[in-house]
């Protein structure tokens, strides 16, 4: 999405920012007025729980999207990118902006622009924008949401509008659905609200965050599987299918719980507020369904409704598919939410080994119940555990991308050497440096805007 080539995570953002300002003068013939920065993130635990209204545990990373901007006097937005594959785009601000072609990188800018128009009561001026990003796209490190966050901040600043970051964190997930992905709110929240040196425990509806310490003596290592999975492209259908399967689980639970529910379930996370203190996995007994994909007709018969009504209720278009594995998807989500609760407690107690076990258990659930892993991710997780990681799992939406690993500092260099030997050596071209595909991250602060 915004990656302009391999760079080490420690590359100075000051240096990147200075180069971006120089590129801006060359592109637009004037100096930029401001620079917006939005970091990517790695999710430590809590996969596919955010759009279910259940907690997550991510941290911001030292890869980011930078956008230099200067306001215009009209409603035109010009958006360029220093990376050559991403050609410049132009559009005009409006309450409803027609999208570019499906998968076009400019649609993320338009998604942010529509949110800004709502926040500015439909009246805003445009800007000349130039993007520089070093978050690998399709890696599960949230390059797309960082682009949305940075664009929104740049356009708001160009209009001299200050909006609380918590407000942005709540409205930008809906805005990003403009690109066709039924995403949750984790990526935007951590990009905006992260604090240096900490992970964030994020809860939803309403949005709440609190910092969580990471264990001393351990490093977070992210390794790329060499398989990209961009949600704006081939992985979108598989991602959206799982969102729909979770909505179908809500419909089945409503029928099974009957009069015990004071209201309908908007998401599986509503079970927490409706039944406080009750273990989430207990609700699996109400999902009395086979552990195989079911047709919409079969599910409608269980619920007691028509397939047409059920499809409409779950916003399931033709692109979502016609087979739904509801019980296994719900089991992952409910168990994953409980793992986040346990993980926070173990991290606060300094129990790195216990946290690592939860990471590895999460990966097994992502593989077996949510079915979002693949051969390369499996090989990489296995290699990481053999190399000395105390916990390893896929991170992000899945279907490719990266793994996240908790590695003792004392064995860090040995870990990297073995990963290079056991995974990358046979998969990269001769002479290609494995260091361009594995990163040691420390938790970073969230987004900011600086005047140039």
C-alpha cells in the first residue's frame, strides 16, 4: 500500500521527513505546511476480535506513513506517493465521493476524506498531499489503516480543525469500509492512541484503552512469511466471509437464548455486557451446529427465518459466499477474547512464558477454527519455536503476512540466525538479505501532526 522499498525499522523518521519535504517541493513547487505521521501496528493477541466488539492487545511500531500537506483554496485533493508504483490521484471533496477502481490505493485517501467531510459538517477545503510509507503492504502490519489515519489528520490540519483522537478512532473504521472490507477498529485506535514503551489493551463500544507493560528481557520480533495478503485484493472475500459468519453466530445465539436476551446481539461482544461475569466459552453450548460449513438455507431453518431475510440481516452479499462455518468461527472469537484477558494479567505479572503460551495457543486457534493460516505461516511459526521463541503466532488478518514472536533478548541473535537458515535461506533469491523481512520492534507512540 505505502511501502517504498525495504528499510530497516530503525531508520530515522526525521531523515525520512526531511526527504519527504524535499520531494514535496519538487512535486508541487512550494513548501509543505505540515506533516502528519501515523504508525503501523503489530497485534500481539486478539485476532479477529475487534469487529466482534471484543478486546485486542496491539502495539504501534516504528514503521509509519508520513504525509506532507498544504491546504488549497478549492475542494480538490491531489495525492502523490514517493514510491513509484503508486501513481498520483486527484479527486474533489464531497459528502459522497465515487471510488476509483477496486483495489486502487487512492481509495484509502478517499475513505479518509469522506470521514473528514462529516467531521467538518460537509464544508472543507482540499489539499496537496504527498505520501511516504515504509510499512510493508500486505504484511498484516496495518499499512492501509495508517494511510487512512495520516490522510484524515493531514486534511483536518489543512482545515484548521482539531478532533479528539478518540473520536477519530471511533469514526475511521466505518470510513475505511469504503474500500469494501468489513474491518474493525483496532488498527485506527492503536495508530492514534498508542503510547511509547507499552502495548495497548483496547475495548470497544464504547472505545476504551489502557497501557499494558511488555516483559523485561524480551523482544518482539516480526517475520514476514513472504506471502502478501492485501485486504483490498484477493484476501478481502475471505476476510469478509468471516465477518459474516460471526454475524450469523449472533443470529443463532439470539434464537437459542430466546427470552434470556433483553435485546438482539449486534456482535458477539454484546454477550459481555448482557451477561457480565459469565465465561464467554459457555455460550458455545447454545451454538448447537455441526462443525462443518452450512448453507444459508440450513442456517435459516435453524434460526426460523427465510434465507433472504437472513442474508439481508447479516449484510451478506453474493461476494461473501454460500457456505458458512459458524460454530468454529465463534469458538475462535470467544476463546481469543478470553486469551486477551489472561494475557493482560500475565503481562502485568511479568509472566513472559505464560504470555508466550497464549500466543502459540492463539495461532492454533487461528489455524484450526478460523482457518486464516497457510503453509508459509505454519512453517515460519514452527521455525520460530524451534529457534527459541517462547511464543509465536500469525498476526493481522492472516492469509499471508507476518508472524509475531516473543524472543528472550539473551537468545535474540541466535534466533535470527536460525530463522534465516531454516526459513529464509531456501525461499529468498541468492544474495537477498533476510534482514529486510524480519524486524525487531519496540512499542512506539501514536500519530501526530507537526507544522513544517
